[in-house]
């Protein structure tokens, strides 16, 4: 057989193998999202997933020498998908549209506090109601809390590495967001944290996601709401919002060097101060 033909056939075989691998992993993810996560899987379940993906037992064995290695691929992919689900970029970007409509409030300390509160309440409500209710996040949380019981050390380490990479990527995305939005509304990280936003990101996410876990067992308690007087009316606050504000106040303080006109100019001119734009400018 001519060498070029052999190379072409080899590349074609690898491509088909990659397609089969991707399809099989996705079917397993769909299965996990429909029935829940377990660290193991019976041979019958794996064989059925392979059959649904059009793979024979021999073809499956060529892609994965063991069921454990197949599950490792599935769990690593679940970790990566959860990172995207937890830090929804489109939702983060809508914050800037909201701030553009509140520019006049930035001229006073009281107005800036009101804007900050409204932003973090919205973020807390979204993360609690949408993110922690998603099947991808629930799977990620379950995997994070049970992976240490995986018996194979090499596979356990690989999945832990994937979870760690997902967590760090999420923290970097949110850090970029907070580095932009907080100075824009007249706040800064307290000096004691030496410019490191990641402890704040981790604390804020842990509060919301911890409540997401507890909601499974005590939903009535976690979903309780309270009316607080504001002016002549009142505002309804969830536990998630109250807890989020507590974290924010532990890490954030008013910026004494804030210049309202500069922030208003940035927002009014339509300058893209999104996390994506910030990352591009630092390259």
C-alpha cells in the first residue's frame, strides 16, 4: 500500500475513533444528568450506552481498556462542562448594560451602595435559582464531594486535576469580572487581601453553592424570604442574597479615590469593560 494512502487511512481511523469516543462520552453524560451521579457503573449500563452509540464490545475495549478509564473520561468532561455552566459569560455581560442605566446613582456614596447591593442581589438570585438548579452543577457538586472515595489512585488524581482546573478557570473568570465591576461602582478589595480577588470569589461561590446543596434536604428553610423596610416600602430578600452581601462586606470597601465622572464616562461611551475585553487587553 502506498505510504500516503496508509497515512490517510490512519488519519481516517483516528478521526472515526475520536468521533466514537466523543459520542460515547456524551451519551454517558446524558445518562448521568437523567439518573444522577454514581462513581461506578455496571457492565450492563456501559454495554447499553455503547450499543446506543453504535459500538460493539470490541470497539469499546479498543477505546477504553477498562470501564474505570471510560468513567474517568466522562467525569473529566463533566468537570469542564460545569465550569462553563457556573460562569455564564452572557449573564455576566448583562451587568454592564444594567450599570449603564444607573450612572447617575454613581455620583453619591448612597447611590453607589444601592447599585452595589442591587448588582450582588441579582447575581446571588441568579446563581442560586439557575446555576445551582442545573443538572451540570449538581453533577459537579456530587463529583467534587465523592471523588476521594475513588479506589484507583491514578484515575482519582486525574479527575481531581480536572476538577481543580475547572475550579481555577471559574475563579479566574469571576476575578476578572469583579476587578472590573467593583471599581466601576466605587468599591475596592480591602487592602488586607493584597489585591488577590480569588479568596473573595471562592468564599462567595461557596456560600451560594453550599446553599444549593442544603436546598436538597431543607428546601423550605433555604428558600425562605424576608421583607426589609426601604424608604416608604420594603424589599424582599432571600437567604442567598443576605449571605452574599455578608461575604461582599467582609472583602469589599468603598474606594476613597473613586472619581464618579470617570466611571460614568466609561459606561456612557459604551467602552467594553467586560472580562473578555480585559483579558484581551492584558495580552
